[in-house]
């Protein structure tokens, strides 16, 4: 049973878009609200995209850039917190973290597809 869950987790890390689609379809069936299902899918699969970006960087560059990913996440939280404070002179921690997490989804999704493309091109050039 543990092997099954490890395999599913490995699949979602390798192909996070598949995880996004599955979470969306299952949550849409249960919640019956497209918007809530979409945001739940975003919130759940952000971690998969971040881990996938880490491993793609590890394969392409050859060394871990996890520190850089964590630094970008921290700077994103600080920047969104600063913008929230400038706008309303108050920081609502839950809203700042939610916005930062969703922004991390956008960044990691774009980074995932860029790194996937770079990795494919790199492998084609190396083997050619």
C-alpha cells in the first residue's frame, strides 16, 4: 500500500499537470463549484510543481537550487505582504500567504514548462 502511494506521489511530481487535472476533476465532482475546484487544485498542486521545478533544475544544472526556490518564495511573501500593508495599512497573514502561494503556482508552472523545454532541447542537442 505504501508503494502505491509512493508511486502516485512520484507520478504527480514528475507530471504535476496530471495531478492538477485529477484534483480538479475530483473536487469538481465533490464540490460542484468550478471556481472553488480550480483554486483547490491550484493550492494542492503548487507543491508538486515546486518539487518538479527543483528536480528539473537538479537534472539540467547538475546541482541543487532548492535554496534559490525557498529564497524566491520568502521574497514573494515579503513583497506581497509589503504591497498589502501599503494598500490597507494592515497585514492579514492568511490572505498574504494565500496570494503568495497562488503566485508561487504561477511562477512554478511557468518555470516547469520552460525547464521542461530547456531539458528536451538540451537532450536533443547532446544526443545529436
